[in-house]
């Protein structure tokens, strides 16, 4: 049988790939999508969604312990870890089958199997029953990434886990070491710590959540320590000695190595793109470590090969992958006025307790870029809704260009900030200035009023503190 021909072939059905496929089909392209494992990619199956389901269980558990504060009673509060995991897997499964349904609805051909790229415009798929050959003028590579493993700290699924093991844990850790304090490490630290694990987080840089604004990192650290976590910054796990049911970690801080014992380690030290088997250089693409170097329109340099999502430049987030998917499908369909994705306008959210969310430049970054900044801050304790919710811990920080009033960055820590941040994202997209934000009427009582107050504070007009 000859090769099947398409206008666009997408490789990888994560949030980058499946969204690109849908947008391409909407624009009249004949589209195929190749997936080797699961519709929905890491995001739906092992990332964004199942972690949020688990964190929700932890949040409810935490709130149940606070029942008395709200005039309620709850006795014998406990949890069944297997049931928590079962719920999380169920949520992932529901969404995963939803993606299959969307492919059908949009008449996208789904080919299940491992794709390779033998030559320009050609895709070869190893399926359960043989090999399928496909051709297209345009190929969208959306193969995502996997957990990075450091030599000596490799996961074994028993004592040392990656995020996949942490989402289907063989047991509840008693003494947990989390290596790495990015969003993934901190979310698992928060989940297991809330359920009662004695949790230590080790971060090699000088503060946890290193991509966040320094004030937000410091605030979060204080909250985590108050919840019983141990935070070790400027520290490096040099070695893990695996014994029977225990791991001895050699942790270096300030040139001194100390040994600490744990029963479980979660390694969350970054990701590696799934590009190793694809020989992309042969097609003319350039790689930076495992990531394909692309321009602002996700063009790889290899003719007709676009690369989106976790397989290319960061930030490595699902919504960035999806937005790039829409963008490349529109380019391929020949749409005019396609706008590139601006990394500095992509919000980052961490769903720990308290939550963290940000968009744009940190204060340090804005200053480094030469801006004279105006900074506003507003604490949760000054907001009626936060107090009514029993969530008085948190802050909203906004950063403006003193000269033009442009909103350069917004940074938040506290309850529901992952839902609030989108207000500032829209503001940045519309090139909002301080005046627009100050003139906007925010509904009362809402947490969003703090977004207003933080802006007012930057211009010495704050009302409620
Ligand atoms: C624990 C965890 C929590 C996360 N939480 C969040 C969050 O809250 N918010 C957020 O925005 N991001 C989060 N992320 C990141 C998010 O999951 C990724 O940014 C997102 O999944 C990237 O989408 P993608 O389409 O590029 O790749 P992926 O989702 O990784 O999908 C790639 C797909 O390609 C397939 N594939 C790979 N190679 C081939 C091949 N050769 N042939 C066929 N198929 C192939 C894979 O099987 C996979 O299904 C989290 C990640 C993790 C690990």
C-alpha cells in the first residue's frame, strides 16, 4: 500500500499536538495525528490534570482539619491513598477519552504508534500490526518531554520516584526528600506534606521556586516551613545510597556534606525532550541539549518541520504548547496575521498550598532590563473575601514601568491565585497601563479586589491598608 497523504501530520497527541490537529481540521486541512502511548500526552495523563486531582484531595483534607474554625465538626478525619490515586487516575482517563472523541468529531485520522522521520515530509509509524507510511508537506512535532534523570539519582520506582511514580505511589512516604523546587517538585512536596509525610525539599539555587519573584519565593518558603516542611536552599544532593526500605542522601550545603535518611525520594530536576530517536539534525534542525531550537513561529530550520510545546524552547507549560499548536496550524493553513507566542506573557501557576501564580518580569528581571519600576503590594489580610474564606495568608505584587505605566509583571501567592492571574494576563495582552487597571471596577467581595489594590499601591493610592 502507498503512503497516505495529508496536508499536516502532527506527531504527539499532548496539549500541543491535539490542539494543533483540531485547529488544522477547523481550517480545512486534512490532518493525521500520531501517538505512541496516550491521547492527551503528559498533561492529561501524568501532568497537569492528575496532579491537580491529587492536590484537591490534599486541600479538602486540610480544610476538614480546620472544620472547627468554620463552626463545623468532622471527626475521624483520614484518607485512603489508593482511593485518592484512583480518583486522580479516573479524572485523567475521562479527559483522555475526551481527546479521542474530539479527534473523531474533527475528522482527524489517529494513528497509534511510534513515529520516526525518515526524510523530509515523510513519517513512518511503527504500529502494533506493522508500519504505516504517511506523507505531508508540513509536519508538526509535538513529542513532549520526560523526567530528567541525574547520574546516581535515577528513579527506581521503589525508593526513588519520578513524577509518574509519585502519581501512582506504591506507599505513603513517611520521610520524603524532594530534589528540585520547581513547580513539579513543590506540588508533590505540598501534597505529601499535607497528608502527613515529613518532607524535605532540596534546591541547588539560592531559593525555592527560583523562576518566581524573590519576594514570592520567600513568602512561600515561610508558609511551607510553618506547615512543617524542611527547606534546604543552596544545597545539592550528591549521592543516594539505597538500602532496604531507606535511602541515605548525601547533601552538600556550603561545602559541607551531611547524610540524611529518607524512605522515599522524588526527583524533580527538570525535563528532557523526546527528540533523541528522531535524528532531527539530519533533516536540518538544530538542538540545544535535547530541545529543538525554533524561531518565534516554531519553525525548526528544517523545511516544513514545526516544533511546539515541551520539545522546544520553554516555558514548558501546557497552555504554551496549545497556543503554539494553534499558531502553527494557522501558518500551515495560510492564514494572514498570525501572531507569535510571547513567552513573557505566559502565566506560570503552581498549585501548592498556598498557590503561586505569575506573569511577566520579576522585579529583579525588570530592573536588569533597565526599567525604572514602580512596585505595588497588597496582602490577603486586607481583603474581606480572603478573611471570609479563612485564607488571610498571601500577597499580590505588581510591577510597572515608571515611565510608561506598562504592566511589566504580576506575582501572587495565596488562595486561588491560579484563577486570578488570568486578569493580569489579559491586561498584558491588551497592553494595559496603570490607568486602565485603576479605572477598572472590580466586584466586591472578591479576591480580585487585591489585584486592583496592588495597582493602587504602586501609585500611592491604596485604600484598604
Ligand atoms: C507532574 C507534572 C505536572 C504538570 N503540571 C502542569 C500544570 O499544572 N500546568 C501546565 O501548564 N503544565 C504542567 N506540566 C507540564 C505539561 O504537562 C507540559 O508542558 C505539556 O504536557 C507539554 O505538552 P506537549 O504537547 O508539548 O507534550 P506532551 O504532553 O508530553 O505530549 C507529547 C506526546 O507525544 C507522544 N510521543 C512522543 N514521541 C512520540 C513518537 N516518536 N511517536 C508518537 N508519539 C510520540 C507522547 O507519548 C506524548 O503523548 C506538568 C508536567 C508534569 C510532569
